[in-house]
């Protein structure tokens, strides 16, 4: 019996051309955000801690501006709409697994027919004086990475014996998940990680590349 295909697709830098968190920080440029990014990259703090600290630099008084900028600035990568339809036609389960934030992800995905429950992200509160990031999808007992939004916890919940697990991603939030799956579609930093660790991967520039490869390869 062949396996069922399931895709875990990143959002920032994957579905969108650029990383929206970085774009927000660059645009509003609150003092100290670059040092936090460096500490995430050199792993002296976790992704969860770093993302939380960065957004805490932004006052909620600028909420409307920040939300409008994030949504207006993002560009959806070529072929994504077709890809969503392709997955539907082929009965491939498509989950959006994002380390990004709800206030830009849901509006940007609204034009596409993706069920709400298939979208995993961090959440946010604008109740206090600064933006507070909330973590409804934290790491399970098997993950010590303190991801914030834990992709490996979600991937592990789909049995490897039953599912052909496929990840699509670009950067640090995909590193741990990529180590678990059958197939990796990678761009940017995720390509470098695969090269360093000797993992097989398919590079992609757009979602047409991914569809072509999925068509070419029979289900495992
Ligand atoms: Mg990303
Ligand atoms: Zn985790």
C-alpha cells in the first residue's frame, strides 16, 4: 500500500518571497532588534525567546501601521495558488507550518482555499503597551529546541509508516523538521544546512518547480 502524502510548508521566505518578521523589523527598526537576530542565529537564545523579544520592542500604539505594512509589503511566491489547487486535486494534505505571526499570516492566506485548522503559527496580543507573541504550538516532550511554533511536534504527529512526509522551507525554523522528513524542498539557508549535513534535497525557486518534482516522483 502506498503512503499518503503530507506537506509541511513554511510561510515566511517560502510562501512569501521575503521573511515578514525581518521586513517588519527592518522597516520599523526598533533599537536592538539586530542584536537579537544575531543571538538567534548563533543559538545563544532560542527562536521563541528571540521572536518574543523582537516584537516586545514594538509599541502596540502602532498596531494598525505594523499590520498594514506587513500585509502590504508581502509578495506571494509564484505558483502558490496553483500549488494549493494541485494538492487539493491530488488529495495531498497541505499544512502551513509557520514560525511567523497570526496577524499577517491569516490575512495573506485568505485568498487561498486552505482550511483554518491546517494553518499553524504563533499568535499575538496587542493588549499591553508592547506586542506580545503567544505560543499555542509549543514543543512537545521530544523537542528541546524551544522553537516557539514547533514543526517537529506537528511532523511527529503524522506516522512515518503511513505518511510520506514532505517539508518545504527556507531557513532556521525548518532545520529541525527537515531532519525528520522523507523529502526536503529547500531554498536559501535550508539549502546550506542540507549541504552541510549531506541531506538530499530539491532546490526550488517557485511552486511550479515543486509541483513538477512531485509529479515526477511516485509516492514512496
Ligand atoms: Mg521561513
Ligand atoms: Zn520544537
